[in-house]
């Protein structure tokens, strides 16, 4: 089996669930007998692609821009992109037992077996949030990309149902392969001296509620701020935010918030630091209106952090009975859910539930199931 993966996502973003999925899965697949994984790597990467045993191939053998004129480059860029995919498609046809997998909505214009990824359907659930040029492109390209595939991998049963509902793609063409978690990196750390790294280096004090990831529209971050504002005065809770630096819009919007001075922002923590943040948190808040899966749920449960999650189908699918759920539009409900985590017995109960739930997931299983989809495609 030869798996040819278009790593275009690494040119688009530095971090994210898609990066994590392929960074974990591709090396594991490449270690199978009689399996080679070729990754088409963009010329300018924002993210870090997986290395050996994954083989790198330069994706941008022709530069996307001439530098002569931005108008000329804007017109030439899609033409050059189509040409490159055509070249890789012809090359893929010469490889025996080849399967093409895109990380982000690309397809080869030749009849090579294709596997597409369905991550989430937020652009269909909340179309009003996707009215900018990128959103318009996404809503047009997503169904084209999925319908061109031989088979589709959906990262949750909820996403699978959404793909069927919105695009009418038959159920039998969609395989559900959930992400996993690496418990050698994410585990419950109970050594109090390790908390000194948070206190001394970052000024974090306990108790705190942890938020991890993006903060844009459907992530529902303002609701968390509102809920925390109702609690901070009488609970002593602070909010720790792990993710990107504040952008200009957030600074303008949130700096006047009375809670803002008590927020601790940790910019893009590595896995070791993130493990500590999860492990010592009074609770992990995940207020998103919707997700395709929610990898931070697994990381939090693996580190023993009680999970406070929006009451959505996908979060109930992922976390089961191991989360405290709340109405994603109700700040009072979120505040009450957070306050429950201040009780030690409640924290212990959800910690144990989370550790039991997360044991159902592993990247080894994700890789095995993904490779099984490739085998299925080659036998169709």
C-alpha cells in the first residue's frame, strides 16, 4: 500500500485538530509492513509535519507567486495549484496500490482512489458565521470534495449524520474513525512541586478553570467570560486560557471586562505544559456551540480534569457520562456547572469517569481504523 497525502494543511495553520490527527496517524500507518506514506509538504509550512518514517515530497515544485504583480499572482495561483495537483495525480497513477488522502479539501483530477475527511459541518449548521470569502469558498468546496471521494472518513457519528443530511451522501460510503489521545504525554500529574512551574513561571494560582483552543465565533468564548464574571467575586476562581495571543478585536472587546485582569493567557503551550494545565485545573470548560469531535475533551479526561461541556450530540458521544453538561446559550447554567467543580467529591467523581471514558480512545486504534479504510478503498 502506498498512501499519498496532500499536506496542504501545514501551509495553512500552525496548530489545530487536523494537524494533530495527521501528525499522530501518519507515522503509525507508515510503520505497518508493506506500507509507505508519502507526504506532499508545502514550501512554506506554518505547522510542523510528521517526519520519518513518513517520506516528504516537495509539494510546491512551482512557486505559487511570480512576484511581478499581485493581480497576476491572484489569477495564476489557482491555475498553478490545478497544474500541481494534475502532475501529482499522473504520478500517483504510476504507483502500485496507491491511495490519495487530502488533509484539507484537495482532490486529484485523475481516477486514483481518494479518501476524504469530514471534520465538522459547522459551516452548514451556522452559515451566517461563514459569510466572508473563505467561508463562501468552504461552503462551495466542501460538498465537491466529499462527493469526489471514493470513501469518506468522518471523525464522529455526529459528523457522519450531518454529512448524510446536508449533502445526501450515502451512509455506506462513510466510515467513522474517531481521533485518539497519547496517554504517554497526557496523564494525571499529581506532583505538587510540578505546580510550581505554573505558579512561578506563569503566575497561575489555584483554583482555576481552563479553556484550550480557538476563541472564534462558534467556540463560544464570550459565554465563558460572562459565566466566570458571575463567579469570580465569591469563588476566587481565575480563568486560564491556552491558545493564540489576543488579537486586536479581542483586546478591544475584552480588556474593559472586569474579569480580564484575572485571566492568565498561556500562548501555545507545548504538551508538557498543557498536561500540567489540565492536571491542576478545577475544571476544563469546553463551551463550543458545535465541534466535529473535540480532541481537547480527550486530553482533559486523560489528565484527570473534570470536563464542563456544552450539551451537544457530539460531546455526549465523545465524553459520555464523564462530563457536566450545560445549555450552550445560558451563562447561568455554565456558571452553575463550573461551581459544581469546586466540590472535591464532584471533582473526584468526574475525574474517575473521565479516566474510564478516555481509555476507549487511542491513536493506535485511529491509525488501524484509518488504514482499514485505505484497504477498503483499494478493494472497491
